[in-house]
């Protein structure tokens, strides 16, 4: 005869199994001193009216402002190109934006001129409200190499120094938000994994460009690399 305890245990398991999908929620993630929020390229050029505006890009700003309050460690990144940058279509005779060229470090998408050093377009959004951000990483300032990632330039070997900065502060997990999901956010997430960080991308705090299926590919690449896809509501602030 089964004991009463075993019967009750079995009934409990059955009850759990028959709950509607989604009824059991994981506990919210509480950022700690070993956590950092990395806010990618929330700049005027990528916002409405900008030269490379990301659709609905402005919608990430209030979400980022809200969740940033829960992080002691916050890093901002800023695209910071020369006026004649190699990633600009205008730097290649006969080429148009969104075409590609082969460069010494690989295939390069050609973009409209954007985030030129010292211009208003390169400025961070005035609506960002993260006064406690401890570092701004400027990337893409080498005119001969693009730099989507906050960690490593597009040549795959030149470091921005961000990984060392975070490790010096004993950060073990990073959370990424900003623009654009399928380029600078995704490349940063992949490099964060290569650097050994537990990595989360906050989906509703990002927006993508989705150039010829680039968004789906970026999520597939991130998932394969062990990047965790979450929503801002999953973070306790």
C-alpha cells in the first residue's frame, strides 16, 4: 500500500503538471554588484528624424531609464565616426546605402552617414536619464574599421577595453539594451559571451533594423552562443 505521503506527493505533481502554460513564473532577476547594464547607441542619428533612424527607436528610452535605476553599474556606448568613415556609402564611389563591400576585415554593410564625431546626430538622446552611468565607450572612431560591438572592433581583435573595465569591477553578468538589436546589440552580446560574461539581452528595451533577415539571424546567433533573451519585466528594480 502506498503511504499517504507518497499519494499526496503524486497528487501535487499532477496538479502542477496540469496548470496552464505560463502559470508558474520564474523569480524576477535582481541586479547585484556583479551585474552591469550596457546601453547601446541611444543616439540622435538612430532616433526619429535621424540619418539612420531605427523604427520605434525612441520607445526604448523610458524602458531603459526605468531599469537603469536598479543597476549600480551602467555603461553607455556611443557610435563616434569620422566624416569619411569606411562604413559610409559616401566613402565608396558608386555605392549606395545598405549595399555591401569586402574590406580587409570582412564584409561591410554600407550605411548612410551617421554619428559623425562632434555633431548633434552623434549625441546621446537628451531623454536618457542615467546620471549614475560610470563610463561612456566611444566606438568606430578608427576611420578604417567599423565597430558594432562595445567590446571589440569589427576586425575581431582590437579591444575597446570594456571587458577589462567590467572585470576590474568584478562584474560577472551583463544586460544589454539599446539600438539596434541585430547589429550593435547583437555583436556586443556575442563578444560579451566570448569574454566570459553571463549575458542577457532585454528584448523590449531594444529595436532592430532587420535588413534582409538580419534580426532573425541575430537572435539565432545569440541563442546559439548562450545569450539569454528576456523582457524588462523580468528584472526587479
